[in-house]
C-alpha cells in the first residue's frame, strides 16, 4: 500500500504537465484555426500526439503497479514462448520508433518461460524507452536472451552516453526522490518506468541490474526462472 501511495503522489505532477500541454495545444487549434497555417496546426497536433502517447505509457505503468502491489494479488505465470514475446515487443517498439535500429540475439532452440507476459513486455518496453530518451549518441540497441543454468537472462544494451554514476546507484528506486528535477525534464523522466521494472522483476522472483559498458553505453540485465519446480516438489 505504501508503494502505491508514494507512486500516486510522485506521478501527480508528471501527469499534470502533459495534460496542460494537450489542453493548451488543442485550445490553440480550436480558437485560432482560421489564423493558423498547415505547418502550425501539424506542429500543435504532433505535440498533442506525443504527450498523449506518453500519458498512455504512464497509465500502463500505473496499472502494472496496481496489479502487482494489490493486497493479496499474486502474478499468474503462464508458459510463454520467448520468440513470440520478443516479436510482440518489437512490433510495439517499431510502431513508436520506426527509424531506430535494434539487433536481436536469441537462442535458435524453442524456449518457454513461465511469466506474466504482459508485465514482462512492459519491462522490456520501459528499458527500450529509457534508452531512446536518455542514451544520447545512440546508434543501435541490442536485445539478447540466453540461458544460464535454470535461468533465462535478458540483456538490453546501447552504445549511447551511459548513465551518470550517481544516478546508477539508485536507478530502480530513485523515482520518488526526483522532485527537484527541472519541470521540463520531468515529463521525459523514465524514473517511474524503471521503478515499475524493478517491482515486476521482484514479483517474478528475478533480479534486475543496470551498469555502464566499458566501451560506452549501458546495459540492463534481468533474470527469470526457466521452471516453476518448487510447487512440483511439494
């Protein structure tokens, strides 16, 4: 309950900023339509679309948090085919970022992983979005999955500017301490997305980490159990 209370307090400001922009831009079109040229209308409409898409992603994250943090709610894991999961994520990603190059490296063999697929898609999308918004100089994103013992390891890396050491320390928990960030940066913050990632992976009994790569850029890594064998042994 405390997590949800903190989260709702923390995001109220974030939601207000794009909503104000959407109201302002749509009012400008409605009230000044005859005076605006086509380019000006398109610019305002693009702003409305961008802010609306951001709000949709924010709401998806809030819904994810309520699903995993609700009293007595347990995530339900279903055997999910890795290739289908990645295809679904790629389709969503390419709709939002059609120009961005993304390299995929997953095993050739058939792999099925017990998970809440909707939530794990959310984790992958949040990490990819984080790269798009913060990895300056980014040219390519790599998404790879491999098996290590009884775990599936997911790695998302980029060749951007990396993450400041101070931010790296609490990258999955610092969302609630970001109140002093400048207002214009707040809307672009992926703090909530990464806090949600940590909650989802924890609910799956997995581990998530972030680090800078030696040759530049950063890498996010998380693990999921390949088999739910504890119940079978009881």
